[in-house]
């Protein structure tokens, strides 16, 4: 092919590609702008005294809730209400009640049966307060650095980081639960979502119907108890080498493995296929000298106990 013709074709192809990409980006920008224009927003910002408040309850319908900590004497509530119609935007109300003793109650109220929209909450609270949060519709819950008791019920994902007291977290649909750096006890319940615990330092109870359960300890206190159950999800439990616990585990249709040595309780059995099958599905024994208690159970999932990798 003639060199000049080749260069001409290359210029035409390059120009066409750049033009096409620009047209795509332009169309995407127009589409995004169109949807942005159709969604109305109302932003509200309130600062309240937190000196006498030791509990905050939030009842939201649709929309995420984020809570983090700030100055001990100040409580900040920011809300972003979104709706496609002005009438819907006007019919969504944020009710804040501080009349109860030491209790601040916040609720989303939909005035009108067909009102549609969402409210996003962003709160800055004192670290010591107790939190009770309910999201009945759609929306993730994220709480960080709160050292009081935390109680959450939602349909979507729940994330709690750096907690020091009891965490009770429940997802009712496909939401997952993620607990990070918890020094207090944890109670987690999910339907279809996974339950994950990272750097746990206290008792941990987790029940999931179809999701996986994965919990990791850097140190297991002697007074702690672990109870992990799934119907069809796998279970992964990471424990430090110096773990001392009584352990009982069972899986009906999966298999059970442990990287940590377990001293099995004595039992009498013939050495047949049934006995070998039992070894891969059931365990009753002791890790180290005992003390803490561990129970792991799955119907269809596998159960695996691994050694925590300290970095």
C-alpha cells in the first residue's frame, strides 16, 4: 500500500474513533444531566446540643444513613431529601424530637400514601452515645467510631467500624453485614447477605441463611464465645495460634477442615466409610487448653478454621 494512502486512512480512522468517543461521552453527559434535572433535592442542616443526650434513634424509610463522631457537646444532623416531584419533596418531613429524657428521636415521615422519595442522613455525634437505627426500605447504614451500644435493622448493607460495646445488626433481605475492629460483643443476623468480622476481640454470634460467614480474630479472650451458623453458606473462622477453646462443629452436606490442631474427645467407632466421613463433617474437641467456646454449624456449606496471619 502506498505510504501516503496508509497515512490518510490512519488519520480518518483516528478521527472517527475520537469523534465517536466524544459523541458517546457527550450522550452520557446529556443522559446524566437529564436524570439529575429530574431529581429534586432539599438539603437541611441542624446543630443541636448533645450534653444531655445518651441515646439517638433514627427511623428512616428510603436512603442511606452515615454516622460518625465529633465534639462531645455538639450533634450535627444533615439531611438530603430527594424526589422526582415537588409535591413528593414537600410531603417528606424530618421529625426531630428531643423532649424525652436523654433521648433524641429522628424520623422520616411521608405525608400522603403515594409519596415517593428518599432521605439521606449524615450525623456527627458524640462517641459515647447509644445508637438505634432502622431503615425499612432501601439504604445502607454506616457507623464509625461510636463507642456506645449499636442496634441496626436494615434491608441493605450494614458497616460498623471501631465499636467498643454491643453491636446488634440485622439485615432482612440481601444486605451484608461488615464489622471491623470491634472490642465488644457482636450479634449479626442476615438472610441472603454475607457476614464479615475483621479484627474481632470479643464474643461473636452470626447466623445467615444463604450468605457466607467469615470472622477473624487477632486474639481470642478466654471468656469469649463464638457461634457461627449458616444454612447454605460457607463458614471461615480465623484464629490465632495461641487460641484456647472448646470447639464443636458440624456440616451436613459440606466438609470441615482445621489448620489449627484439635484434640478430639475420645469415642469408640469402627473404622469404616461412615467413620471417615464423620471426621470430615464433625468435630468435638479442644484447641489448646480450652477456656473459650466455639460452635460452628452449616447445613450445605463448608466449615474451615484457619490460622490468623499476623502482619
